[in-house]
C-alpha cells in the first residue's frame, strides 16, 4: 500500500484541496482525506510542492507511428499519407510495431498518459506491448476496403480484428479493451461500413473512426454519397449505433453535430496534429453547447510530433479563443476534464479519471514548485497555460508506478530505443533500395 501525504489533490469534485492524504491499495484508491490514515505503508510519498491528479486518457492515437516521427514534414494530409506514410507503413512488420509501441508507451508514461485509444494494424503486437509494460489501451485493428463487392466477413483484415477481440478483450483486469475500427469513409465501402456496424452491435464493442478531418474529405464524401457528409453517411449505415469515438470532426456541419449528440458519439479532437497538417480547428464550444462530449487526442507522433498531452491541452484551450474571437471560450477546468474524466468515459472506463475512493489508481504527480508555476492565483490556470510535460514526476496505472523521475520500471528504454532505430534503418534501406 502507498500513502501520498501532505500533497495537493485535484479531488473528485474537480476542486483543489491542499495537504491531503491519499492511499492506494492494489489497483484502486482506498482513501482520500485531510487526516493521515492509520496503519503502516510500504511507501510514504512526501507530496510537499506536488500535485496529485488523475492521469490523462489519450482519446486518439496510432502508437507504432513513433517510427515515423519527423519523417514527413511540411506536406498536406493527402501528400503526407500517400508520399511518405503509406510507403513507410508497407514495410512494417510485427517486431517493428511491437518496439515502436513500447517507445510510445514510454513517452506516454513520461507525459502522464495512462491509457490511449489506438487504431492501427499488427494490432496483436500492440496489445502485447501494452500488456508487457502495464499500460491501458483501447485498441482496434483499422479496417479498409476499396472493393464494392468485397465481403468483410471473409477478409484477412476482419479476421485479424475478430481474433484480436477474442484473444485480448478484457485481459489485464480490464486494462486492454478491444474495439472495432473503420479507418474512415474515404477508405471504405458502404458494404464494409454496414457489416462492421452489424458486427460491433452483435458483440457490444465500441467503435473508433476518423471523421471529417479535412474540408476536401467532406466535399468528396458529398460527391460520392448524394450530398451526405461523413457523419450523416456513417450514421445512416448504423456505425454510430454503438458507443463510438469519432476522431477529428474538424469540418462538421450543424446537422452533423445534432447527429453526434443524438447518437452519444464522443469527439476526439487532436489540436496539435490538426494544426500541423493545416486541417483546421474543431469547433469545441459548439459541440459542447449541443451536448457532444469532447475528449483530447494527440494523434500519432508522426503528425504531432510527440505525445505530450499537456501541449495538446494548452492548444485545446487556446484555439477556439482565437478562431471565434472570444477569450471566454474553453476554460482551463474544461480542458483538464477533457483530458482526464471525459477521455476515460470515452474509453468506457467508468471508474477512472477522478481521484475518489474505490476508483482506479491512474494517477500522476506534478511538481508545482517551479518558478514557472509561481505564484498561484488559480492552479487550473497554471496547469493549462504554464505547466510543462517535464513537470510530471510520477505516473501510476492501476496502482503500479510506470514512470518516476526519469525511470521506467516496466520498460527497458535503452533496448527499446535501439530496436526502434534498427527497425527504422531497415525500413529506410528497403525504401531507398
């Protein structure tokens, strides 16, 4: 059992409480209060000058793409994908994906991310990496199809997704949750969308999909599907009839937002990635006004180029202020909630994302004593506008410390970096041959 003592806490009500005592037993928070609990503890963590808060839940990621960090720069989304990313991905193998995922998990732990909603392929290697290092993961094998007659049930891609669900869903005391994933409208057929929606309903799996990331994507969809936007088209085919995370949603129209709200779809906005690829700015205030839950994703390290959630939180809070010419939009508290409890809820993790008795111990400790965090008029303001990812000194997932002061107890970081470098060099050698 661990005792965090004399520590500032972001409590279950979203309020700041000083000089608190928090105990963690096994995977859960046992007690929270202003009085030291009785008993002895395996470890007592002195929290002077520190903040204990919920860990972050990354609502949209492609973890193995750490291999492509910095590989495609200053390109439009279409050119970035077709000229750089897709050719590189054609050379991937299971080993490269495993090690690149471990690198992403190390970076995630460093920046306080306990869990990610991940979409990729070689998904069994991703799942094994998450299991090995103690991360939480909502994982899906992205499905694509360009053949109007192709039957999803007979494709290797679907069989991989099915096997992934049957082998890994719920393992690690629920740390690994398997979802169904459609890559996007523009990489699929109506038949695939309908069949995947049917299967997700049958097994009760959540869905993860890219939606309306660029204006060109939306206009092309309208041209293919009788004027329907991606949101309308996917909804008409039943994809949103199960709990869904829709990534990006930059170019959504008024009717789209009504659909997202009616279907209880969570939007995973990726502010840094969308800025870097010049995709646009998600209208977070309007989504929230119409009752749509909005969580925060980093997207991949290939388009971000990192997994520093505090960076995305800051951009999340700032972008709509400038775009809508209204500095009152998106409060710091709303930004932190989007990265914590709303992200956890999007993943179906209803006992995660708050510091409360009986909830999962997904926690981070931040050093709040630095000069850039002083003085404190409102700690939320400092967290969103002043804090740095380097202020995170400890990350805990289900009561297990996975990062502390530069150390990664569950990951051999030097080996991971070496394996990733070797995989990168092998792939570049093949591409340049």
